[in-house]
C-alpha cells in the first residue's frame, strides 16, 4: 500500500512539473493494459513469450522458442522440413498450424509449411503469441490446430534500442549475424532488418528405405548408412515503411538445406540440396473514419518455390521403365533429379471494425488466387536408353503445371461485453474454393471472477485446405497426389481457468476435446494421399509462471493428450506427455544464468507397424549472459548437456531406425549490441 501511495505522489509531482512526462506514463500504461487484455480476457487460449526473456534462456531461433509452448511438439520429415504439432493433430501433415510474421501469413503453397522461417534469429523477435486451437487473432484465416504470431521490432512503443546488431558462432561450424533498425523521419517510420546464417551440420543415419525391400529385392543390397547432409544457408532481408494511414511491407527469405534423408527416402549425396525461397509483399491502408469506426484494406503477394537437386537413386539401381512398366531398367550410374515448382499467391482483404455501446464488430472479405507458374523436371533418361540428362518438364513433370486455386473468405464477428464480468464472442468464417465450401462458426464466453481470475468456455470449427503436394503431385512413387481430396475438418471444445498473480505471473489450466474428420495422409501401399477416417483427441495443459524471489523466475508447463481413430486404436506418433520448464536467475544487473529442461514422452506406431515405439527423451540446456556495458551483451549457451539421442518418427517401410536429430552436446556463443 505504501508503494502505491508513493507512486501516486510521484505521478502527481510529475504532473505539476512535466506534463509531457505524464503523457508518456499514460501512453505506456495504456499499452500495458492492452497487453493484459490480450493475454487474459481474449476469447482463445494463448501463451505469450517476450523475445528479450527468451534470449536469456539461450533460445536462439523461433523453432527453439516454440519448443517451450504447452502441447507443442516439433516434427520433421525426410527433407528435414519441420513443423509445430499442436495437441497431437495429424503429425503427418503440414498446414494444420499457421505462422504469421508481423501480420502476414508465411506458409508456402507447395507443402503448406513454414520450416524456412523457423530458423529466424530470436534477436529480431520482440514477441511470440501462440494460440492453441482453431481461434485466431487475425479475422479471415482458418487455423486448424493452432496459430503462431511473431512480432518483430518494427512494432515500436518507444523501446530504448532503436537499432541492434548481433553475431553468433557455434557447433557444426555455425555462424550468423544480423541487425534491425527502427527510425522515424517526420511522418515516415522505416524499419529494416537483415540476417545471414549458415552451418555444416550432418548426422549419421540409416539404413535407408532400400533395406525394407519396398523398391524390390534386387535393390536391397544397395542400402546404406551414412552421414546425412543437414547443412544450412539462410539469409533474409525486410523493409517496412509507414506513412500516415499507409503501410508497406516487404520480406525476402532465402533458405537452402542439405537434402537430409532423400526425396525418395534414399540417402542422398553430401552436396544434394533443397531450396525454399520466399518473397512477401503487402500494402495496407487503415483509416479511422470516426472514433468508433475503422476501415482497412490490404493487398499483397506471396511467392514461394520448392527446388530439389539430388541423386535420387544409387548406382546399379533397378527400376521399372515408367513408359513401359513391365520392363526393368538398371541405372548403372544411378538416377539424378532436379525438381522445381514455383507458386504465386495474390490476395486482397477489405474490412471494417465498429464499436457500438458494448459491441466490437469486425466484418470483412478476403480474396486469394494461388497458382503454379513454373515447373521443371530434369532427370536421368527414364527410359534407360542412355545416361543423358533429359528435360521432362512438359512430358513427365513431378507436379501438375496447371495447378491453381481461387478462393473467397467472408467473416464477421462480435465481441459483446454484457457487463464488467462477462463477455461473449461469436463469429462466422465462410470459405469457398474449387469444388468445396466450408462454414466455420465460433463462440466463446469469458467470465471474469475478479481482476485476477478468469474462466473461458470456447467452441470452434475450422478446416485445413489440402496442399499442392497432396493435391497435384504426379509421376512419383513415394507420394501420389489426389485432386479429389476434401479439406480436413475439426470441431474443438475448450475450457480454461487462469489465475494471474501479477501482470506476467500466472497459473493456467486448459481442457480440450477435438473431433477431426477427413484427415489426410499417404500411409498406404500405393502412397496416394487420401482422406482417412475420423479421429478424436482430448487432453489437459497446465502452465505456471512465477517469480520465486525478486531475482529468480520459474516457468513450467505440462501437457497430456490422448487420441484414437474411428477403429478405436490409439493414434500413432503422438507424445502423450510433454513437460517443459526453466529457471532464470538474475545474479546482478550484468549477469544472469538459466537452466531449461524438456521431456518428450514416447510415441506409439501405426497398428500395422511392428517397430517398437519411439523412446522418450530429456533435453537439458544452460545459458550464461553477461553485460560488460549497458549496450553490449555476451552469451554462452550449452545445449543437450546429458548427450540425449532424440529421433523424429519415420513413416513405416522407410527408415527403420527413424530420423535422428540430436548429435551430442552443442555450444553457441553470441555477442549483441544495441544502438
């Protein structure tokens, strides 16, 4: 009470002397209020992580940050394209979660994935907000299992640092550097960002798919175990400009990685690669017509492409002639393949928000066009007549060169404050595309017991559109597209209780029940993507954060999920138990340490897969932060202290021993400076 009284006297004193200072205090108080409202009273289950705090934990990338989120597990495939799996929903598909960077969707069209952005350095991220379930912070988007919102330092609320630079060096010959700058020139605000990073990571794996006999007995002796190329080359540049009611955003991301476990699950050569560049461009106009009515218009373009260059099969490989399947061909020099598909998305979004009495109404329309505009398929002569490299881009392409999709999304929602304690949210999201249309209602009730205790009850329905890979892949034996696929559908029921001790200290428990249908995968003899039967999942998530002392912070979350298919068998590849925690100790202003721990439970297999279940594992990390000067920060991070060996699950009849992704202990050194 004395502290509050002292603060009041200070503010009154400042009011008598410096009106401008009081205005600043009011400004930042308003911002804090908004942050509190968003995290506690909004109609969805959300976890919020601050970039500066994540840095002190030794978190280096967006992917590492997501590994802290309740109910989230990171998965990977044969090309090392990673995705965040929320609450066990279909680990074999991408696109069930959406990633937004500064409000722009970055999922690609080819696979509906965002792996090429998961390497984004944490030094460029101001805040990460993660919503579990089909709820969304941005109206008009259909999120199936969850959504991730990354905010960079382009959001400037008067931070001390208007510019910052960093350099890193670590295991696997990793090196990285980058900067951001946030400047104001009169009415013009300009944000620029650049980062570059690379590593030479590899890991031992095998035997590959040839050992299973899937490609025939004559090829089994060609199987091998070897170092898998996981090296990375990544750079990104962004520039945002804001002038009055107009905002322009541009981001270019280049991502190239070793070919990992091979496009056909056959171990590739060291220099084989996949390339996933991405270009984002958006122009926005937002105008406050009256104090209660705001109009907005957005138009943009996304360009993404998938490129694979690899030795698809080893020397001596025996395979049917695709033009005469009864004829077997031996490729003495193996098979080389270059595959490229380029996609372009054009979109426009118009809408308005209106506040009336106790209502906050949002209504709008979103129109998009997705199209493949270039396909290349260049391989060893498939007929076996020669060892020449032949261009099959028009005669035997790996994906339908005419693939396209046109869609319209209509949305409307209302948040109704019945009284100071109870608010209701209800809305609809309707999407029409190709031969299908989906109607997704959503409703929630938020009851504030008092200023610290809140209960939420939520229902939401959503869908996931099939990706280009699932729809349009052709002339490929390991994955066969199906243009007749229906969207995946989900109905989610959620209940949560939050007790917030202080602004950033809380306890939260969430219960969920998910009913999924039309789930897509290609785990079948013909490797064709199909809508399989229904499944259901239920579980609980516990999250706790508290300052144990004024210098010691503790955070922990635990998740349990159980799923079963319509045949009443447990869903495969799901870790039922997840536990994550950290301790952050601030010894003095210039020195802090942190200890992080993750437990990922065992994962079962498909009922027809005779392999033993995937073992559980533990990961311990420790980080040290030292500030020799106010504007300079040094950090040392030690990862996987106990030398745990973890794996991602591989599909049946591919890699018998799955995909390993840890290779002993790692070290990372960073130096950062603010300007």
